[in-house]
């Protein structure tokens, strides 16, 4: 009986940890086309810096409440999820393309 409780508790913890992260995949082209980058899980309530300047669009899934996208600040340096969002989307999944002339810099999930 103790083993069954441990297995069930472990399964519940595993499913809870999956539910609080969002998976993103970057793309070089608009509308999630072109060269595809690595898929990454972002925990809720954290800022994720994309780290390169070639992410034109991002496919996302598992957003609990909202996902917020940022472009580099006016000087061209990393925004680190500050300076005002360029795009805010609700829960679920989809694809987000950066504004003309820009690429995504950082993403926050809530």
C-alpha cells in the first residue's frame, strides 16, 4: 500500500511540474517558418533571454495565463523582459512573430 501511495504522489508531482512550464521553439522566419531552433521549457513567472538576434518567431504551448514578448531596447542591447512588452498573448498555444524590422529578445510566462 505504501508503494502505491508513493507512485501516485510521484506521478502527481511530475504532472504538476509539467503543467507550470511553457514550451517554446524559436524560428528564423516569420510565422514559425525557416530554420528551427531548440525547444525549451520556461517555468512560469520567469524571464527567458533568447540569447541570439535571429529569432523572428516563436511557437509556444502550455501557456497557463499569458506569454509576454519583448524586442531589444532602443540601444539594441538585451531587454531582459523590461521596457514594455511588444506583444502579450493569452493562455494556450500558437505562434508569435516579432514586429517588422525586429526579432524577439526575451519572453516571460505567467
